[in-house]
C-alpha cells in the first residue's frame, strides 16, 4: 500500500477538516491558547463560509466531545426541529408523497450556530472574537472557490438568475458562474456575523454573556426576524416544480436551544465508542460493532472477499434497523438500549451467511415490530425536468450528482485533539447553496433536513411538529482503556457510518496508522433508501473502489452481490481523524486524500 502522506504527530494540538482554511483557523486558535472546543468552533464557522456547497450558517451540525480533565463525554445536538406548523395534514394538503429536498417546505430551525455556541459555553475557554474572526475575515476578504462549489454554481446559475435572485447576487460574479479558484466574497454573511459579534461584545466583556447575547441575536433578534419575514412572504420554486412558502417562524427559532445530551455508547474490545443518539444515524456504527464483536475479523485478509462480504452484510442489518427504528427519541419510542444490547447483537449475528441477504428486515427488539416505509415519488411535470438545474433539485443531496455511486452526499467534517486530552468531532451540514434561496440581508440559505422524514403515520421518523428529523450527521469519539484516543468523521450522507467503520477497523483490527487508515480501499452498500429525497436505492449492490484485492470483486459476485467497481479514490469519503497517544504524550492527525481538499495540521 502506497500512502500519499504521513500521519502527523505533535505535542500542542491536532486539527483535521475537509478544508485547509478551516484546519488552519482551528490550529491558530490552539496557538492562541484555546482548547479543542474553541478550535472546533472556529473551524466550523470557517467551513460555513468556504464550503457553501456543503453547509452554511442556516444548517445543522452534530458534535461529540470528550473533556480530558473531567473524563466526561457528551453530545451537542445541532439538529434543529421541524416548525410547529409542520404537520402531516399540512403536507398532505400540498398533494405530496415526499417532503421535497429543496425550497422552503423542508426547512427546520437552523441548529448549527446554536450548537457551536453551546459547545463554546459548556466546554470552551475563549471569548467570541478570536473564534469568529477568521470566518468573518474570509467572508469579507475572500476565499478561493473549490471545484465542487464552482460546479454546483455553474449548474444552478439559471435557477439563481431566474428564480432565486439573492443566491445569484451571492454566488454569481457579474451574472456569470465563477471558475474554480475565483476569489469569492459574501459581504452580507460577513455583515451578519459581524453584527452578531458586535452585539455580543457591546453587551459585556464576560464570555458567557457574550455567547448568550450572540445566541439571542440569532434566535430571538434580527436574524430570526429576517428569516420570519422572508419565509412568510416569499413563494419559492422547489423540487416539485411549483412555488411554496415555508412554515418556519421566528417563534420556532426562539423556542429552541441546542441540547447537550448523553451519547449512545458501546464497549468494543479495549475501546469505548461514543456516537450521537438515534435522532442521527450514529448508532448504526455501534450496532455494526456489536455484531462484529463476536467475530474474528483480524483472521480475514483485509480487503479480501470474505472481509468485504462480512462487513457489508453487517451494515445491511444495522441499516435495516436504522430505517425501521431510528427517530427523535424525545418524540417517538426508540428502543435504543435493546438495539445496542449484546443479546440483540447475537440474534442479528445469527442471520449472517455466506451469501448476500436479499431482503434484510428491521429486527424485533424486545418483541416490538417496525417497518421500512416505501418511497412514493411525487409526479413532476416532465417539461420541468428538461433543465439540468431542475433535475439536480430532484436530489436533496448537497452536491451536484454526476453519478449515484460517486461523490454523492458530501458535507463537512472537523475534528480536534489537544494537549489536555480534549477531543472534539463534528459533522456540519445543511444550508448548502443548492438547498434553498439565500435570504436577503443575511447571506445564507436555510437547510432542508426535513426531507429525511416520512409522510406516514406511526413511524419513529414520521413528520411531526417540533420534531428532530433523523440526520445522517455522525461524528465519533473513541477512548482506549479509558484514555482519550480518537475523534473522527467524514462527509458521505448515508455512507458515513460505513466508511468511518472501515477506517476504524483498519486501525484497531489491522494496525494501520491514522493516515494509512484514511487511504484504504473504500466500499459501501446502497441497499436501503437514501435519507435524501427522492430516496433512491440500489438493492443488493456493493460499490467498491478499484485498486484493492483483485479477486475481491469476483468473490463478492459468487456470494450473490452485484458489484459496481468505481475508480480508485473516487468515493466521497474524506475521513478526518485527530487523536491522542496518551502513552507517548503526543497528539496525532490525518486527512483522507479523496477530493484533494481535506487537510490536517499538527504541532
């Protein structure tokens, strides 16, 4: 195996993210004396500026943190709930079978800003200015447009010009789509963030008061008022080919605060693994580990047919449970304790065979039963699909979909480890430039996470007012023998907990270093419906990067899998890892090479 670059090792801190400017901003905060949580927030704010095709200030984020001094591990939930007017009857009145993946109807309370502030308030040390300065500087002074963002703007330029004019003013240059590398600015976004910071600093020199003032400015002040006025008055073209107004109000924003929660957790070998709860797909990672814990993976050739088959079949079982059981546990009964129990894992492991399962079903934890809803596509006027930009709006994923198996479902990641044993892992997303129009005066669009919910009665992830949609955002923190060890995450939508599992197993079962583990041959199954409208799936298909074991694909086919071999390093996995080597007193970092954009920094 030829590795593109070394694992980074240092003493002060380690940052890895999906954009080099975000990683640099995080490291600068560590250099100024901030901790891992300050650095993660600074990097997260920068990502909202420099990766507008993948996330934004109106989006969402999931964060897992481990505090070295206290030994506490927590989750900060930045997944905002649906509006209180978002009822099944309301959506049925529009004649819809699915919540559209674009426009205003799927907009939820934007949770990212509140979650970053809650992270700072609970675990950070610095005042707001050093945490927000870099993001404001890039929005005002400019940043280089990355190729994926340029591609998205080029495809959507006619939509921006004709239907979403504020997006045109934000992302087009002299009315034209800019090329990759163009110096881009977003002055309204810079002014929004600067005004929030100014109000916070004018209120007090005390950091806690500043953070609360900033939160109020967004969720109860001028930001919420501007969002409310725009959503109430504006009919927005969306994926249905029609124009709709949204349901989100200022009251919805004012009623929400980012919660700090207990993580979903599992012991695997010598490792304690922590994930967000079942309002995310995070427990899928844990369920896979629980099934694999009864098997001798290290005895299988890494990347060979038996290994790929085993991991794929385990993923299908865990994803079946995700589809059947996961949802907001505050609003629906989710038997997460039973789903993560060793006894339940034993029953699921018994279902594994030497051939591919054709129709794995959700299990029956505690004797309960659930089901996987059937996607029912909405009818769209064929003439509306003549334009490429309209076909792209049919996909609720962030990036422009060139091929279903390649580059789909991208978002962002930032992970940080510091000298104090603190770990932070965050996956920000939502509010991307393809999701909905930029709101005049604010410089950012709203997210569309509501599209992940089902318009059916009685399912854990059914649409309901004030309910968190099940998100794909799934960061991970790992301790080893009780000591801080790893923080990691990746873009990739539904595939996040498959790609990061493959990286984690490379480290824990096969002895790869962090950088080597990000560069292993990736694979995944798309057997179950995507979380994103129109919920496409490819039953029985394993997508496998070329360049690994030459006999593995044929072995999979003999076992009954349909194998789609794609070019080496072509999948959307950009795994970012930071960690602590407690025995040697080092911090470590790595960033996956796919997309040539993720970057790690270490000192």
